[in-house]
C-alpha cells in the first residue's frame, strides 16, 4: 500500500470517528476491506454534506460542488487519481464492488437542492430529496456490504429514506437555526404549526404550540418507523446476513426515534442522541442475535 493511500484511509477513518455517527458503530463489525470501502464512501458523503452546512456564500458552495464533480470524474477514470483523500481511499474499491459514479453525483445533486431551497412543499418533494442524499447512499452501501440479490436494492433505498427521515426529525432545531425547514409545509398546515414558530424554536409561538408541535412530530416519527418496517420487509432472506450493518443502523436510529418520542420538544432545544455505549450495544445485538 502506498503512503498516499495509507494517508487517505487514515483521513477517512478520522472523518468517520470525528463525526460521531451511528454509522461508525455498524462499520466496526465489517471485514477490513469492506470496512475500508464504506468508511471512504462515508467520508465522501460527509465532505459533500458539510459544504451546505458550513459554507455561507452560495457561490462558493456551488464552486466547491463543481470541484467535487470533477473529483468524482477523476476517481472513476481508468489510470487517473482523484486529489481528495476521501476519493483516493475509495478508488481501490470501485472495481471490487462494481461502484458507479452516478450515485456519488446524485449526492452532489441533493446538496445543490439544499442551496436552491430551504422549504419542501409536500412529502413527494421531500422524498425526491431523500432519494438523492440518502436512497442512493443506501444502494452503494448495500453493494459494499455484500449484496447478492437484485431485490436488495429496493430495501437499501427504502432504508436510506428511513435514516434520512430520522435525521430530519432529530435536527428540526438545528435546521431552524440555519433557516431551514425539512418537514413538508403541507403537513405543517395540517397540524397548524406555522413556519415562524419553528424558525424561532417556539419562542414566538402562538397559544397551543406545544400540543400542535407534538402532534406534528408524532406523525413524523410514526411515518419514519413505518418506513423502517417497509425496508426490512423488502430485504431478501438470502442477503439478511450480509446486510446486517444496515440493520444495525436501523436499530440505532429506531431507538433514537423512540427517544425523541418521549419528549418531542427536546429537538427544539438540543440534539437528541444515544450514548456511544448504547449504540455499540444495539449494533452488537443485531450482529450477534439478529434482532432489534
């Protein structure tokens, strides 16, 4: 292994650990080569996501995303090498797992949507966004984990949506501070929650906000939980063992949803999270016992 590749893999590992993501705990149980591949892909996704979260000037963000498109093209060009360590770390695994550039470009497309809008009119619009930033991510992950059945793609895509819906629920407060609302606007109207009430974290709320917000969030939580059930139902039995990392993530995120459901208003005040020990326990339970 070259020094450049060792550096790139170390960078990807540090990126995964520093993010404190639940995904990291699922990766721990993978064989080394698959773990290296998914960690590199995860590092790429984090880099793209951070552009939207951290770059305040839209023109600069667009330029960065254009640069990343060029990097993806380099990574998938025979005989060429990308410049960024996340993609340098991913390149040795492209042929091994039959990876394609389109899903990586879709992730960039999804982040461009974030630059163009900060509201989603209905669930159909949100589902398209989830497809770009999470559904295709699930499909790539499934291939790296060891997919053998074509039907597993539908499972992976639906699981990606469920994970993204969970992120949206958890991050309502954080997104509001950035002026963003990912909960569909027609659903806000249905539960009589005004965008201004979310953007001010309830500080400029009208009477009855707590009850209205709780009803809205419970609806979101129930849909996300149902999406996990739909995903698992789509997973062929032949691939259940290979796809355990995804099922670990589902177990951790389902537990997070139940934590939010205990006090939905917490998402307006803090980032609700599970302890590292609990995440590790949930991942181990799925790995060893095959259950939530």
